[in-house]
C-alpha cells in the first residue's frame, strides 16, 4: 500500500513539474537579436517560489477592485494607454513610429522566449495545487507565460519615452510596473514573468537604441 501511495505521489509531482502551456511549442521566429541567452529559466512548476507566486496571484485576483479591473482591460487593449494621460498633461507627443520600430524587434524576441520556456499560465498550474485562479479571459494570453509580453511592452514604452523626454524619465518608469501588475490581477502572469519581461526589454533596448531612427 505504501508503495502504491508513493508511486501516485511521484506521478502527481512529475505531472506538476512537466506541465507546459502547450505540448507543441511554436517554431522560433527569425530575429536579428541573439535571444537564447537573454534570460535564465523561470522557477520550476514544483518550486517553493512558484507555489508562493500562485498564492500571491490568487490573493491579488480575489481582492481586485473595480478600478483595478478597469486597469486590466486598459492594459489588455494597449499598455501604452497608461502613459497617455501624463503625456497629454505635459504636452508631449508619443513617438509612435520610433516605438513601433523598437517593438518590431523586441516583440518576436519575446515570443521566441515564451515558446522556448513554454511556462504554463497560473490558471493552468494552480489547479494542480488545488488553487483555482478566477482569471479574466481575453484574447491576449494565448501563449506561454514567461516572459510577460505586456510587461516588456510597458517597459519599452517607458524606455523610448525616456529617450525622447529624459526630464520625465522617472515618471515613465513609475507607470511601467502598473502594466505587469495588471496582468497579475488578471490572473494570467506570475510576478517572475513581469521581472523577466523587464529584463528582456531592457537588454534588447540597450542593443538597438543607437540604431533606431
């Protein structure tokens, strides 16, 4: 009997450890940036870190306010929208063409990393631990979790705007973390996804910023 219980427990543990977003990853896109070594692996599914993140996420999801729900949908539509009130208040223009050129490079890098690591979304992994995450379903989380594309996008907006308007850089970098937090509130990202999105956006920006026009 003890052997049977041990085998069942081991199978459950292996099922948690090996869970991915999709059993069939997408093929990498051709990009101009060497992306393979930009990030370290995410915390394993069966790690204490991931379990702590899941507990944090479910708490944030369950306590979200009506205002935070509005934030979720605004970020889901376009993270850049969070920056527009500040830009308008100070009479600053959003450098759309310049930003799009940068995102055209960063976006595919993020997607390659997502499918490389193939991390399951919190709402996929949570039930394996008996944790139900009441996430808000939209069309923007149809890919693996790590790194967060939205967090990377928000950080890139802050970096581009800071390049154009350095006197306002500190304010832009206060806004950027709200993007990642909205995705945690939505129940579709771990905090470590957001940290990774910040790291990859910064790394890619430092490689391309002098070559954009």
